[in-house]
C-alpha cells in the first residue's frame, strides 16, 4: 500500500507516519527529513536547499523530485510507502504520478489532515524529538513520562528543528496555502482523497486514518 499524508506543517503527518510505519510495516518517505540529512551531510542537494529551508520556503521541484526518484529505487520501498511532506506542488504531484507508473507502483489513498491554521504555530513552536529514535514530543501536549527521558528508547538527548519558530512557520503556512492546498482538488478528482480531523487527539486521528485506509 502506498499513501500520501497531506496537510500543513504541524498537522501531525510525521506522527501518523511513524505510527503507520510500526503498525503496517510501511516505509516513511519524508522529504523534509531527507533534505535535513542532506544539509547535515553537506551534500550538493543540502547546500542548495539550506537557505530556502531556513526561510520556510520551498526547495525547487527539480531537486525534491530527484531526491524522491532516487529513494524509490531502493528495494525497501516495495513494502509500501507513506509520502510525508511530498508532493507539495502540482508539478511534484504530476512527477510522482510518472515515477509511480515507471516503477510499477500504485497510489492507494491520500489522507488529508484537516486542521486550524491558528493552532499550528503553537504546535510547531513547542515540538521536539528524541535525537536517537525520532519519537516526537511537545512542551505542552506530550511530555515524556519521565522528564528528560525518551519513552520509546530511553535516550536523554532531544533536538528541535531550526525552522520551528514563529516567523518561519508563518512562511511555511503561506507556502502551504499557495502551493500545496491545490493538491486537495488534484487528488479529489482521482477519488482517492480521504479527510481526517487533524485537530483530534493523536489516537483518534490514527483511528480515522486507519478507517480511511480500510
Ligand atoms: P518538513 O519537514 O516537511 O516540514 O519540511 C521542512 C522544509 O523542507 C520545508 O519547509 C521546505 O523548505 C523543505 N521541503 C520538504 N519537503 C519539500 C517538498 N516536497 N518540496 C519543497 N520543499 C520541501
């Protein structure tokens, strides 16, 4: 099964992707994670993407499509892919159609996480992850059971994204509405779009996602 999680920054795409990965054995393909890894590694792609990401803009379609195309050549994607943060523009959605056809893969569902913009700034500003296993936490909504210790792996190292600040969030939400929201109509036309209430608590969102996937 190959699915897309669609929604603005802070909607909970990464959280639901991790849960689906554990439950269904799917592979999470997060272009944000891949680009951040490229920046850290100082690759060509990373050097080109860094400033745009810091400002909350969108990295060029050519670069992102190239990264995804390469990733889809790896054998593990045969287990099924959760696209998280991709596609984000109409050219990316069209390119994904082509890539999937080329690789003999099909798109099963597009889960649209419906949220209030106003709540996203608070969600993003307070979030952080375990530096070891990537489990997500939040200053207000989801603290570890034991302060400073990851529930999942016991690590005491945590990290925050550089772009998770109020100014950048505003730019990222603007990009979402200008470039990504049109994909709702794009995928509605295919009959594969399923809305879920991204404002519900995490377990309820998961229940709705599972129901949407059937
Ligand atoms: P994310 O982790 O999905 O919030 O992505 C973090 C940043 O990476 C975004 O604000 C963009 O600068 C860049 N990025 C991630 N995915 C894409 C994409 N599909 N197209 C363009 N830029 C992207």
